[in-house]
C-alpha cells in the first residue's frame, strides 16, 4: 500500500481509500483495517473529498513520503531510472 501510494503521489494522482484497498488484493475488510492501522501509526492520512462526502482520499504523511523517497533514491522530480 505504501509503495502504491508513493508511485501515485509521485505522478500527482490522488488515491481514494477504496481504490487503495482494491489494489492491495486483500479482502476489503482486511485492507481497510490495515489502512486504519497505518493512519493510527501516522504513516498515512485520510483526506475528505470536498466534492463527495462519501469518499476519502489517502495520502502519505510528509515524513513517510520523505522516508520512501530516501529509501528508493527518488529525487524531487520523481523516481530515478535504473
């Protein structure tokens, strides 16, 4: 989930909670429970969709994003090749 968010955020794309859960291939209740645990651990944050009160987006916290950028060797312009 963290890598999926990292990739989408580096491409400037928002990720809905439901889409992140589906992408994980885990059962929906298990995936949502994991998202909630990652939020509690302050690795992710949920953001309400201003256009649709039923939907929330999930984002990496700035600290998590920085750690993933450092781990994967990404620069501010996106992921490096090679």
